[in-house]
């Protein structure tokens, strides 16, 4: 029996808004398609302590925004809601395309 392991790629971005006095912790992850919902829930719980600590230390509101995309572009039902909280223009199709191209690149490296 072959066991397939899926690597999760994670990037953490912190955005500070001085006018509103807020911090946004944006957790970007590309995981296996089956793990999109599970990874989202884990990320919110994992960074809860960090948000509390930041709020306590700097007296600012802090919010965790999970941006989780499956390796083949799968997104959760709340993906659009989460990305709408991030400043700027975000094309979901482009984010999905980037995830798929990254997966294809990784597969090419492994299989060739």
C-alpha cells in the first residue's frame, strides 16, 4: 500500500493598521484537498494564544485570517469572506491558479 504525504506550505503575513489600531495575522497555507477545512480550524485555534498575547502587549485588536487553498485549488465555503477582510484586490481564480501551478511544479520535480 502506497502512502501519500502532502506537504503544507505556510506563509504568515502581519498587517498593521495604525489608523484603526488593529493587527491582521494572515495565515496562507496550501494543503491537501481533503485537509482544507481541518487546516482552517487548526489555524484559528493555533494562533488564538498569539492574538491574545499581541492584544495584551500592544493594546490593539488582532484578528487571524486563514487563507487555505487545496493543492488542486479547492477552497472552503468561507474563503471569500476571509479574503474580503484583507486590504487590496484579490482574484480567487488567480490564487487557485497559483496553487495548481505550484502543485504541478512539485510533481514534475518528483516524477522526473
